[in-house]
């Protein structure tokens, strides 16, 4: 029996779950499902500037897993923008972070500060 996929730790749940082209009737448009873990890779890598390795550490999965999730997420976002599809954010194999997420980001911030000092 295949093992269920390892959950990806997610530190952020979006405030809004549906995005799409303005001025079009929503029910006339195709929908794309962006998973919560896919959004988390966009947040960590594109929004916060993490490397894929750092994002993998943060989400507690292998870098190759993050790379695959991230590629799927980018493809979906691009498809939505180019083809005018509605993005619905839901689902995914996720475990919501139970720590204080400010604390989750602190080791990386520290590493970055130290890295800069050593240049
Ligand atoms: Zn967290």
C-alpha cells in the first residue's frame, strides 16, 4: 500500500481563497485549484526570498518535493493570468504550524544576518 504523502508544514493560511479576472461572471470561467502547500512555496520563495532549500527546511520536506510543488504552483498562477481562470485556494497535504511563526522565521533571519557580516 502506498504511504500517504508526508504533510508539508505551513505557517500561513491566506485571508482570501478565491481570485480571478474582474468584470467577468465567475460561473463563466474555469477554475484552478491552488493547494495550500503550493501557496506556501510561493510565499516562502517568491514573497520572502527563501531558496528552495530553505523553503524545504521550513516545510519539513525534501528539496525535490518543494521544487515540484513550487513548479506546479507557478504553472497554475501563470495559467490563471494568461487564460483568465479563477484560482481557488484549498486542500493539500498540510500540517499547520503550531509554533509561533515569528519564531519559525528567526533562524533564517539570524543566518542571513550572520552571512552578511561574514562577507
Ligand atoms: Zn510557523
